[in-house]
C-alpha cells in the first residue's frame, strides 16, 4: 500500500506541475514584454530629448542628421551642450527672466515679490538684480556635458544589448539601417507577443 500511495502521490504532483508550467511561462513572458516596452520607451525618450536640444542649437550636429543622434552610444557617452542660445541649465533665459508685468521675475531676472513696479523693475535696477543678470549670463555661456541615457539596455527577448535602428531617411517599416542617424529603435527579436503582435513592430 505504501508503494501504491507513493506512486499515486508522484502522479498527482506530475499532473499539477504540468498544469502550472504554462502559467509560469506566460508570467515570465509577460514580465519580459513589460521590460521590453520600458526599454524602448526609455531609449525613444532619450532620442527625443537629444532632438529637442539640437533644435534649440544647444548641440552641434552633422549636416543631414536632422538633429538626431548618430548612434545610441552617443546618448550614453554624452555631448557638450552649450547655453549660448539663451539657456541656463536647460531652462531658457526668457523663462528665467519672466515676461514683463507678470510680477514673478524682474527685468533682470530677480524675483520681485510684488515690490515696486509690475515686472519687478524696481529690483531689476538694483545692484543685486544687475549681479544676478551677470551671473545668469555667465552660466548661460558655460558648456556642460549631458548624458541622455545611462546605458544601452539589454533586449530581454534576445539577451543582447543590440537593437534595430532606423534613420529619419529610412522607411517607417524598414529593417535595414541607413546609418545616417538614429530616429527610432526596435527589437531584433522575431518572436510574437502574447497579443499576437511582432516584437519588431513595437
């Protein structure tokens, strides 16, 4: 009887484990898909921020790049961002100075706190306001190195830190990178997601 009970117990455990295995695989695949979406969103956000700085003439870009990074490694290594275009720490000088008459910042970029004429003109003519304006001008002309991506993430589907790249000159569904710039990224996995879509199309 003991041998028979042992065989029955092993059989029940085998059946239960076989039923649970697909659920475990589904859970693991779902976690990988969530990681893939997060990595793609992170890299695309870094590309967009690089593009925004390039459009503001804060980054020197090559002709024909349309303001997009040449590769993903450039986002990791970082680029020298100049504030000569009227930006201080990524914030435009006009935003720091405030519009005239708003009562938030003076004409020289110092807070008015509701004192003096609208726009803080009384404080703007003070030595403190003049000194603040000179400091802001000095900061705006100080270049700094900005990194847009901590590291190139590993594709959870392939296990490699290699991604498909598309240039702005390439077709939207192209799987062959022209090499001019990086406009978009996609997974090199040929697998199919739980919802039936292809990972390469994400």
